[in-house]
C-alpha cells in the first residue's frame, strides 16, 4: 500500500468516528497544552529575574554575614558602619561602598498610609546601584553624619502618600518619627520579589536610631569591570575576616544569584512539565484503547484487505498511521491552546510573564507523535496478525 493511500484511509477512518476521535485526542491536547504553558511561564520567569538582577547595576559584589545556602537560617549581622570605610580603603574606592539596614514599616502622611521597606543607606548607593532620581536629590554625607531625618521615596510610595502633589519638602512619619522628603526615585519596577518602587531610603544613622540597632545588614561594592570581580570579592572578604576572626561572611555576585535562581526555576519547570506529561501518558492509554476497539470493529475490513493481497506490514502501517495522526492532530491543537493560554495569562496577569521558546512546541509535538507511535504498536500488531479467513467470518 502506498503511503499517500494509507494516509487517506487513516483520515477517512478517523472522520467516520469524529466524536470518538475528538474525545480520544482530549487527553493529548490537555497534556501538550500544559507542557507548553508551564514551559512558557518558567522561561518568562527566568528572563524576568535576569532582567531584574541586571537592572540593579553591573559588576556588583554584596557582602553579608554567614554562609548563604538554601534552607540555612539567617545569621545576625555584626557588621558596623565603619566596616564600609575599611572595605573602601582596601579597595581604593573611598566612599564607594554602600550599606544597608532594612525593615518593613508603615509610613504615613496626613490621613494616608502605606507599608514600605525602609532602607537605611549612605550616599554611595547611586554609585553602586542603578537608582535614578525623578526629582530632588539623594542623601548626602552630612545627612549620615548628623542623623538628619530626610527621606527619598520610591515612585509608588510617593504617589500613594502624595497623590497629585509634589512630595519634595513635605513631611511623612516612619514609626512615629517625622522625616522630610528630599527626593523621589524614578519607577524601576520590582526586583527579586521585592517592590523597589515601594522603598523609602533614609540615612543609615537615622535608620539605626529608628530601629534601635547599631549594625548594618549588608555592604555592597561595584567592581570596575567584570574581570575585577574576583579581586574585589577576595579583598572585601579578607577585610571582614580580619576584622571579625572566626566568623564567616559571603560575597554574592549577580552571577551567583542568577545561577541559583536559574537552577531552582529550571528544576521547578522540569518537575511541573513532567507532571503535565502524565496527561500525555493517560492520553496515550486512551489512544491504545480506542485503536483496539477500532481493530475489533474493522475485523472484516482487515480480512478483506488481506484476502486481496495486503501484507501484514501494510495493515500494521495503516493502524500505526491512524494512531500517530490522532495524537499529532491533538498535539497541534494542544500547542495552539497552550500558546494562547500562556499569552492570555501573561496579558491578564501582568506579574506573570510568559515567553514562548521554540523548543517547547517542538518538544511537545514530538512527544505527542511518539506517544501515538508507542501506544499504537499493540493495536497495529494485533490487526496485522489477524488470519484473513477468521477475520472474514467475523460478524
């Protein structure tokens, strides 16, 4: 039997039982669509994280107490404000090390309030991180030295507390303490799950007094170029370990963050895609079942074909093509459904990015065709082995 003729017969057989064929394909459609959607969301999340990390700045080295590992408990910081000067001198970057001590607080202005991340920092922040200002100015060294109660607002906080008004020079309260607004950041969006537009930056010394602490949580420095990152990390860690003998510190770079997050997202995507792939296996079992029913229903047809000269491999090929066609059509429908669902979710839920990569539809279609081939073998072999005389006698 010619291949074109086999395809024509396969299409005719499936169209003769269109409702049964559609229901059989449903499991394949759902499985393929789930794989495409999960892959798209996983790829989109990975690209979003990469963009956010890169948006913080370039060539960053962030120093924190303790050893950063998944599942490890946070280490209470013993870092002091003076440690920033020690690291800066060792690196030859006077005033080039940013500090941070942060806490979630409710900020109020008049009758309005909002929850914000209050970050005690120093004037090095704009040099280390990418934090452009929309208006006003950033914190100055004199603000840190005198514990001046001034604040720079994220764009979301500024809009929430002072809608339709210029925040510069206005007063707000943090933990019952008044601060004067001296600047407003340009909107930059979220970063690593945190809302950077919902931050309030105040002088680190004012934050320490506000929080009742004398520590800082982390230090951050910007290397001159990517090749200088290892030296920056080594020198900075050396300064801290000399200052605090026996204590452990970690120096985290953007590559470290991207590598860790990428591995987590990749593993999660694979696990979810594997779970979705179970639908494909269920659909394959359904295909095998329906093809066995089809063999039983078409026993006389098979006997007639063999009687007029059809070989065993011709009958086997015929039923294999029908199974593959069934799952392939289901695979195409599943790809279209998955792409549409992923793009729809991304459009409706702005925080849920979706990126359609070329390999996910190709992989999903290949798997669906392979499912048809695998689960079509048993019915096809059963059809091919039928004795023509016995088949023709079947009612």
